[in-house]
C-alpha cells in the first residue's frame, strides 16, 4: 500500500530525514519508535504534505500513486489520514460543519454520492459510539474547549468518519491517562481491517500492549536503524535507546 | 480649494448652488435658505477633504472626484425599479419595506407599517418646518465635516421616519435605496429617523445602483435620534459594484436608557466606501453596540471611521470591527472613543482585527481612546495578521480543499461578529454574500 524509498527531507537548511525506506501493506500495523528528535513526527508531517518540509530526494507511493506530487487535501482524499500530535483548535469553525465539509469533499473525490443530512447524522452517531467519543459536537467549535484527551479522541473519531486507507498516528498516546489510552486503542482496534493500515508513532511500549503491531521500526537520526516484530519494542523498553546508539556508533566506526 | 483635480467638480457645484439660489423657491426651501448658504460657504472655504487632514490621511478622494457628474438626476425608469427591488431584497426576510429612488420615497414599491405604529414621509414634506430647521441648524453648528456641509447645502429629499411612542415595530423595516445613473451621477440624500420613547425597531438598509459602468458618487447623511428607553437595531449592507463611490455619514443621538445596535457590512465591489458612524450619548444609562465586517478586494478602498462620545455617567459601549483584506484592497479603521470628565462608570470596549490574505493588501488601523474620567472600564485591542498555517494545514489534511479551507477560516475569523446578528435572514444573506464575493476573488486570482 505505502512504499517509501530513500526519503530525504529538510526544513530550511536542516536535513531531518536522511533516507527512509519503508513498506506498509494493507492489513498491517507498523510502530515507529525512537528517541526525541529522531524525525518521527517529521516523517508523519512529510507523508501528510506539510508545506514547511522540503523533500530533497526519494519517493513515496500510495497504491501506485505518487503522494509527493499531491497537495495535502488530495493526499487525504486518496486515503491518507494524519492523527495530529497536537490537534488544532479552530474557534469559529464548528465541529459538525468541519466534518460535513471534509466528508463531502472526500466522497466527491471518490465519486461517491453525497450523504443526506439524515445519513450524516446517523453515521456521526454510529462512529461516536464505535470510538466511545461522547463529547457534544453540535454548537461547538472545532476542538475548542476540549481537554487534551478529548482532542486525541476526536482525532480517532475523525479517523472513523473519514475511513482512510492509511492512518498515521503521531503520538496519539501522549498525554492520555490509562482510561483514555484504552478507549483510543479500542477505537483503533475496531477500525483495523484487511483493507487499511496503521503507522503508529510512539515513544512508549505501553501503547503497543493495547494495539499490537506487526512490525516495529526504530528511527534514529533520520533513518530507520532497526526493524523487527513486537519483541523489539519490549527490548527497547528494557534497555532504552542508548544501547542502540552505542551499537550504531560501534558499527559506523568499524565501517570507517 | 485644496487640490487641482477636483476643481471642475468644485466649480460645477458652485455654479449649481448659485443657480438653485436664484431659482424661485417654494416656501419650505425659503426657510432653509440661510442655512444652505452657511453650509455652502463652509464647504466653499474648505473644499473637499484632503489627506492633510487627520481624518482623511489614508483616504484620498482625489481619484474619485475626477468625473463629470450629473448633479440633478431625478427619475428612474419604472420598469427597471421593480427588478432592482427584487435583486436587492433579502430573501426570506419577513419585513416592511421602504423603497427610495434617487433619495425619494417610492410608495408603489414600498410596504409600509401602519400609521399608528410609524409615520414615514418624504423629508421634503417636513424640511420647511421649524422642527427640521432647528435640527439642521444644530447639526451644522456642532457636527459633521465639509462633505456633510456639502450635503446640507444641496440635499433635496430623503425619508423622515418616526416610530411612535411605546410602539415595538412587529416586523423589521427593510430600506432599499435605489439609484439610477444613465450617466455619471452625484447623489446627496438626507434622512432622519426618530425612535420615540419606549419604542423599538429594527431597520435594515441595502442599496443598489442601476448603471452601466458609470461613475456614481453618493454623499449621504442620515440622522438617528433614539429617545428615552428607545431601541434601534440598525443593519447596513454595502454590497455594490465597480464605479460606485459611497460616502456615508450616520449620526446617532441617544437619550437616557436607550439602546443602539449597529451592524455595518462592507463588501467587495464599490471603488470606495467611507463610513462615518458618529454616536453621541446624550444622557445616562445608554447601551451601544457597533459591529462591523469589512471584506475588501480588487483595488477597493474601504474606510470606517467611528466615534462614540460618552458625555454622561453609566453608559456602555462596545465596538467590534473585523476586516479581511484581499488583492490590492486597502482598509482604514479609525475608532474614536471619548469619555468626558462627567462620564463616570463608563464601560467602553473596542476591538479591531484584520486578516491580510494578500501581500499587496494594506490596512491602516487606529484605535483612538481619549479618557478624561477616572472611574471607568475601557479597553481596546487591535491586531493585523495572516492565516494560521497550522489551522489551514489541519483542514487540508482532512480533505478540505485550499479555497474551501480558507473560506472556512475567514468565516471563523468573522464569527465573533456574525454570531451577534440576531436576524436569521440577514445573517444567512450576509454569510452567503461573503462566501460568494470571496469565491469570485479566489477564482479571479487563479
């Protein structure tokens, strides 16, 4: 589904991603871990099409389509969803109007008929139940007045509404208490299917106890330095990242 | 005379004034003769306002005076008038209707409230009265600028509306101003609206000019008097077309316990919009709300000058103006709030926010608070900014196209004002106009 080849990206003069290779197939869940500043959130932002990153080299393909050529809205319409680490509050834009617009633009792009007001309402209710998101949405501005946990849950709710192929979740677990973490994870687990794929960006192994990944990758200094199965996450939890950093240093110096 | 370009118009006005003075006048006109002369002398000495004056620093009238305007257009083509009303009328608004053609009431197209509730007559029919003479004389002595003096010298008609004591008008009154300009034309209407004690009304003004790429200059003066415990909600929708230059002076006097709410929506289209909104609080315990939205596009210049004068204790005023600037648009906001020494326990708030959507757009914002009382709560805030790129990206990342996302953010920016519009039909209409006019601009930019 998603193929990333030798992806390099920078902000200004600073190179952040230094050659990422990743293959994600339908039905898979990939976890990307790594120390602070290793480029995890940058990878998510580049996939979603954030303007301030400049891709200098490499390719990103989604089901045969070149993502890097597309504007952020077209990536979303093609089925990329980024759950934000810090969801944005937009006073004056209503939650409902926002969802309605997003859904209708996506459906239009996919040549699906628009939903009637009734169908939309029904869908909203169903998905809210599915992801256990009971915040009142009517007459409220987008994310405004939501607690940190509610914002994260709203991201998962939007994910449920928009039904993307590929969901990239940028530290969705950060700032969540145990209950919220369980609810968010349940939501994601219910949304997992043979047709979609998830990339979970996280610092902690804890999330992966709830959402069990098929693959775990470690991102360090703009590159994926190690890939494995869920055992790798446990190993990291136990030993920390320093162990990996040491190993890398040894390897690099021996190459030289 | 302060500038060369306007000389021909200036001379034309002088000739016209002389001609009118010599013409045999009817009784009403004779009683105003002295006031007209004083007003014209005032204009003649000072000329059109120039950018050397503080209130006109950023708004030069020079480019807008350079046309050969006909000063005496009276009649419109009857057939086109009904269409104009249809075009200008706000859909789904259940309201009385007052239609004016070139400043004069058109009874046939109007739907006026019952005489017991409100009387609406032509200004012409009362301008000879002692009451009006006094009104005009006081205004000329204490208020206005050279343009209002010019209006005082020349106006021939307008409406006089009086809402009777203790009456709450059961429906809003929609006032549609139609102007017809088969050639370049200069209009100077004059209106007076009185809300009597304990009376309440909602007035919605809208305008349309029938012209084919002509230059049209409207220099209007309206006075509003709100007596004890009276209430007036006043909407003004300025959605016009190229070639039009609108200079509007609205003067409000509030008596004890009265309330005035003003909404001014200035949209793209006209070449120039200059609004003067002057509020005089003449007694205690009044409440005033001024809300403004200006969306400026093309090469348009939109200038809002507001002034609120607190002269007595315990009055409340609240002002919020929001502007969105596109293309080469230029906006001016000047908000004066005066709190005189006697005006203790004043609450006066002002806010002006501007969103610049183009590198070439300009805004000149000037909050101006002059406070001489010590027991008051006053604040003001002014911002100029751009779209928050994070917000834009968030919307786009959910599949919302760039143009739609920008429109949503503009709507959100204006929300503080639009949410205050209590009339649903007006709210709907204004939001649609904004959407439409933004779309036109976005499309033409590509």
